């Protein structure tokens, strides 16, 4: 899961309420809504390595 | 207090109120400590089982039963006879697609708008006239507050965590009034939405902005409607095409329009035609994306832009334009509001069994 860093507290609480405290997720700088398609692509490139890393490692490790 | 033996003990009350604060049960204002006996009085005003689940928020793993609603209505300061309105308001707002889809946790911090019709307005002394948005009346103040406490205490939607409100609507949990049917030239909202005249009912939807239209300046209905259309057309609150917006007309504005031959449906049709902005005006505010075929939330790129004089209407149908008449007849001041998601265009009948019994009827 990726969310903007303004939603950190909500994401943490959501993980707790779903019985997955410490659930790992990635953040991207806020805001996102007004980005152009090119800027979204840049964001994706910047976070891609972390996504791959997270998907190939154990959750919470 | 005087220390009269018959008067309640204010120190005991204070201890109980502070206990509620310590437990995190309040919205910042003191709540009424809810004893089991008090909650039972609320439950006597409905035929619904205390164990009935009013709503479940699966993603949070929380639900609200009729019993939990009664506790929160009591804490909000409702009288027991208001409880059927709290239940009806919850049922009504949950007919709103946005309320089912996470609207309660939205960054907009949307406010439920509750409009009551029928004889129950008088029986419970629900304000319908002067100061409908201004406080001072117990049912108007406490019924919407009960919804806020249910959200907080039953579903655990707390500020800064699951309630992601950026700023929120001023008076978010205080917008509830009766329609001023006696001074309205038009059919009551409950009748317009399909119920029999004289039915005690309410409608509720989530709303995202409120703004005055103060126009004591003209007797020309088209000029007046243009003033409303200008306010409804503002770009500030615009997010997407196909928004829903309504008007709480003061009696004077409503009577002027009706006197010029406008039925409620005519006013809605006028708004559908005139409420909107041109592409150039939307572009000036960076909101040209809301035009037909636009890219979404962000501003349009050069290749996506429509011709500058293309008019983008905001409202698509009568069902998206709730019109209510309320307030005093002492000035020509009305209120425009935007619906957060999609008004259900329905009203919910209010259970009256227990209220009638309490009155010996």
C-alpha cells in the first residue's frame, strides 16, 4: 500500500484496527491530487525500488 | 446554586461529566451522563430492538446498535422523545451514497443536514423560523449532536485519526431544523419526496458548504434567481461535474418567487439551466478539468481544453437540488448549501408510537 505522508496517522490506526499492527506501507510526499501525469510517473519511479523491496521481504521483518 | 435539598447536586453532576471526559466520550462539550434508567427511557420511544444493528462499518470492524444510539442520544442532551428522530436521521443519511462510502471520514468534514416536516415539529418545539442555523433550541441542537457522538463513540471515528477532516464545516453537528411549512408557498419536502401530507418525517444528507444569499434589493424574480445562481456557481467548492446543491429559502424569497409563478420545480429547472461557469472562468480557477471530458481533479492540459466559451452546467437534474423553506419572515436572507455526495431525494417517516403514548393518545 502507498499513501501520501499526510495520512500516516490514519494508515497506522487502520493497520491496528485490522489486527495488523506494524503493517508496512510506503508513503509519497503530500499532495498528490493536483499532480500532472508526468509528475505521477516520476513519483512511481521514485518509489518503485521500495515497492519491489517490500514485496520481496517478509511483512514486519 | 442555593443548596435547596430538592435541587440536584452540582458537584455530583460535575464528577459525572468529568468522568465522561476522562473516558473520551465527549465531542469537547460536556455530555449528559447516561444512566441505564435514562437510556431505557429512550428505548421506550421506539419499537425497534435495542440489539438491532443500525449500521456496520466493516472496514473499521465497528457497528452501532439501537441501544448504542440511545446512549449517545442521551449523552447529546436529547429528550427521550427525540430518539425516533435520531434513528430516522441516521436511516435517512445512510441512504446517501457518500455516507455509505466513507463520507464520514472525508477530509471535507461534511455536516449532516436534517430537515423535519409534519406535526412533530410543533409537538417537540423544533425551531422552523428565526435562527434555524443559529442555535438556541434543544431538539435542533441535540439531534444532530447525537449523530456526531454515534460516529465518535460507536464507530470510533475520532478527529486526527479515522476522522480525516482538514478543517470541516462550521457547526458540523448542529444543523437540524423544521421546514417552515406554515409560511412556505410550496409543498413540504416530505411531500415532494413522496410521503402523504401531514406525515412527520425527515430528510438528511451530508453537506459541504453553506453561504448566505442576502438579497433585499429587487422584486424581479429573474434578478433574484441570478443572485442565487451566481452563489451556486462559485468555483471555490467545486470538485467534480455533476454536483448537487440546494437552497434553504427564507419565506420572503420563496413567496416572491411563488408570487411570480414559480413552482419549486420551476426554480430547480432555472438553476439547472443557469448554474455553471464557462470554460474560461473555470480555467481561471484551475478547475477546467470539471468540463465535459476533462481529466479529473487537476487542471486540464492544453490538449484537453474545451473552447473558452463552452458553458459547463453544474447541476444535472431536479433530484440533485433540494429546496427547503425555513427561517423568519423578517428579512430576505436565504442559505445556499452544497451536498457532499448525492442527496437520496427521500424522506424517512418518524416513528410516533411512543410519543403518542407519552401524551396519553
